[in-house]
C-alpha cells in the first residue's frame, strides 16, 4: 500500500490506509499538505499527527496501537508524590499555564535526548504550533522555580480531548511535575484521556498504555466535539485531585530536592 500525497485542499485519507506493522514506517498515512491551523486541527480530530525530520516533507501518522494516558490511571510514585508535595509548599515554585508557550516548544526542540541525535520539532512546526497557541488550541504547562523555566510540556486541546506533544526538563522531575499538573487539570475538567502518540517505557511508567486505533478513534468521536474547558488555568486546588496531602514542615525544600541536573524528558 502506498501513502497519499496531499495537496493543500485535499482531505486526509481514511486512517485504515496507514502503513501496517510489517512496513518500514508503521502508522505512516500521508505526506505533504502543509501545517496550517485548519490542516492541523483536521488531523488531530481524526487521530492523525505530524512527525518528520529536517529535510523531509510533512509526514502524517496514525499509529496503532495508540499510546494514551487515562487521567484516572496516572501513576504517582512515592518519590514523585513527595516531590509534588514539596513543590506545592515551596516559595518560588509554581505552575504556570500558557505563560511562555514559545519558550516551552523551543526548549522541547533543543533539549538533548538519549538516543536521539536531532529533533522532529523543526522550525516550521514551532511556528505552526505557536499559531495554534494564539488561536487557543495549543497550550503549555510550565514548571517555574525561582523565576526560571525549569521544565514543561505543550499539548493541544479539542473539545474534551488533550493531545500531548512533547516535554522537557532542565531540573530533575520538572517535566513530571508539569505532567502531574496537566493530569490534575484534566481530572478537574472531565478530560478522560491524554493522547501520548508514541509507546515509550517512560510514559508507561507513569500510567500510559496502548489501545487499538479503533478504540482511540471511537473516544475521539465522542469527545472532540464536546465543549472545551472554559479556561486553561492552573489552580492550586487541583493538586487535591491527585490525592496530595500537605507536606510536613520537616521535609527538605524543593530547591534542594531539584538542584541536580535533569535527565532529558521524552
């Protein structure tokens, strides 16, 4: 089976036409077509996402199985729970939504990752998602420590569906803190699934799991047309939705706990 080459006004083919597991590029569906806001929103509504390297045309994917993180199944390890408790109680440590989207996506593009010599977040993709941010479709969740952006992630929101894209950390656990804040927000806003696209052991350790394409697309059909959350904003009360208790005064400060250099986030 050959992939479809798109023109600017050409609709996506059925995701059933994506290359199978026996191909060199399982999940590859189409190429070309540009990264306009309309094209990107159409893609995500159908479970399709762009992913390509510098020098390649825009490549569109619909993977099966699809990695998703059910908000209700987020795994909060004992160590991460303690980190979040310290974070919530420490002066100078805060979560911000949409404070500096461009800085977040640029950090996701430039932060080195184990086993990855380059980045798929090419300059034209950065510009495209910044446009989506200005339209209220793309959002950033940011971990700030002592006035510095320490980690974060960016995602898309259509209806009651969130599509996770990438995250980074410049301090240990800073990306996990941002992800926990996103999960808490999703629980507050009745967003049941966060799309993770790719199957990685890191995401699996946090509760993500693969589901068949048909199951994922059925969930999309039921959620992307629903009313979106009225406001993307961090609320300290959201931490309660993760079952976090107030930290004791004897626990070390977060600044000490997160001082070591971070491992790259996926």
